[in-house]
C-alpha cells in the first residue's frame, strides 16, 4: 500500500481526526513509540471519458482532445460501447455528436437520467451542429454534471488546448 512505510511497522487508520480536510490520520506503530502522521492522498491522474457518436468528424475531434489530455487516463468510446462501469469511475467527461439525438446515444441518455455525477466537469463538442450541442446539453442536465458553458466547434477558430483546460477547471 505505502511501499516507503511498509516493513516491520504496523498501520492502523485512525478515525479520531476532527479535521474536515482530505487528510487522514495514520498511526504508525513501532516497538518503541507511537507517531501520528498526516497522510494526504493526492490524485495526480484524472480518469477522463470521451464519448462520441462514431462519426468520422467527431472521432477526429475526440482524438485531438485525447492528445491534449496526455498524462491522464483517457478512455475514448463510441456511445454504443459505453457501459455504466465506464461512466461512474470517470472524473471528467467530453461528449460529442453531429446530429440531434443520434440512435447510438439511446443507452447513454437513459443512463444519465438515473445517475448522479454532481460537479464532475463535462465539455461538449461538435464539428458544426448547434442542434447536437443543444441535445447534449439537455442530456447531461439530469446527471448534474458541471457543464462547461462554451461548446467546442471545430470550424471556429478556438484554441482546443485552452478549451480543454477550461473544462477541467
């Protein structure tokens, strides 16, 4: 678990901390004395899910977004291949399609109606369809994701790397 602390030491998690920060108190038991150490669990890589309708234009945009997210764990799926086990562990989402209400998004639409993803960042993209963006905006409403207000359109002169950073906050 903690390779630098393992060995002859025994570890017991302490729940006595009244601190509301993300730190956890860890008691390190040695043969001689007890030391209390604050252990901060820092997540360095984010799990990011990119979902598209499978159209060539949205796939290209999704691949460009994935390149911008190097250093994170990125999963790029078509909407037909998405399962609940892909959606829940993700820390951020990017959704893209070309048409309003594509049939490939039917399962994802149903899933997002019944799942709570409060405050997880979400960016919406399309190559040019404003109707698709309106559909995707309504799609994420029930799940309460933190939807970035500006969608990304490839035909506009927007900087993709700045947009991706802004979505992730």
